[in-house]
């Protein structure tokens, strides 16, 4: 667990606790504590989901780039073989 993730989770806990207090100014400690725990866990889950989505997008773009590189290499090989067949001259009769 990195310090950045911990900061996100604590921020989620604080935001949820403040939201609970704003919704019910007379909220007791149990309600505020439950909101803080829910905010802490929720922020962690959201962070994980966003990270996995970013990883999937990065993997997809890398796969697309590799496919494009392979196609470019195959096109260059085909062009080279086409050039070599032109150098043979006319076909004998």
C-alpha cells in the first residue's frame, strides 16, 4: 500500500464523515464513524477500479502499437520481395 493510496482513502473517510454531518447535524459518533469507514473503503475501491481501467487501456494501446509495428514490418518485407522480383528482368521464352 502506497502513501498516495492511503491519502486517497483518508480523504474519502473525511469527505464521507463531513457529508454525514451535513445531512444530519445531530448525527452521533456511531453514524459519523460508519460514514468514515464507508468512505475509506469506498475510496479504496474506486481507486483500484480506476487503476485497473487505466492499466487495461494502456495494455490495449500497447497491443495496438505492436500490431501496427508488425504490419509495418510485413509491408516492408513484401515491398522488398516485390522490388527483388522486378530486378530479374523479362521472363525467358
